[in-house]
């Protein structure tokens, strides 16, 4: 295993993962979950996402093969969850309902998966292993999780700056963006499966 450090590769991996995770684009979702009493815990979200990405980096393909699932099918499952979230945001309907075990906490679903460590992020992590050393990738993931923590922790500050009207507009706008992302992720991965 390659454990060398290359700062340019760390920067590249960080940038790619930052774009895929898109935590700033998830701000309206997090604000909406918090305002509905489904509290998102910043530290828990960052730590679970970090652990999930590290585990998947080492054992992702093997885990999927164990369940006879390929990466394309995994990505399609993530796309369906993203689609459901986009419908919630755009049409003001509730799909993700809390059960008695997760009442008041939406940190794992939908925030950790599929927003932070979703199918796109996990498949990107697997792809980056071919270009970066293991240590480079771990550092890039850790830096992204610090950003994730800071954004979720200070999301109420964003509400104060934007106001309720601004948050509502952002929610609708990013609902449509999320809808488009889910459709693209679905189409990209369904095509090779149909072939």
C-alpha cells in the first residue's frame, strides 16, 4: 500500500470530493430538517460520514460484491433517495418520516446518506484510490469532514443572514437542482445496466 504524501494530490482529491459532497448546496435541506424538529448533529454527521468513506475506500467493491450488487446499482439506489428528497423540497410533502427509534434526529438518513456520503461520494472515493496514495485520500476526506462539520454547526447563522424568505427560495431552487442531479445519476448508471 502507498502511504506517501503529495500535497498537490491531497488538494486535487479534496476539491473533487468537495464538489461531489456539495455541503453548501445541502444547507437548505439541513435548515429544513432542523426547522421541522429533525435535528441534524454536526459532529455525528461528520464522524459517521468519515468512517463510512474510509471503510468504503478499503472495502467498497468487496462489500458490494458480497451482496451481489455492482457500483451502478448502488448509484441508482442513491439516485432514488435523492429524488425523494428533491420531491420533498420542491412540493412540500413529507416522505422521510421519523420512526420511534430516530425521532428528532435525521443525521444518518438523509444527511449522512445520501447527502454527504452518498453513492456519488463513495464511488468517487473508490475512483480516487487509483490516483492518490491512501494517506493523501484519508487527509482529503478528513479536511472535507471538517468543512461539513463547520457548515452544519453554523447553519443557523445562515438562516439569520438569509431570513425565512431567502431560505424558502433556496429550498425550492436546490430542490430542482437535486432533482436534476438525481435524474443524471440515475440515467448515467441505468444505461450500462440496460446494455
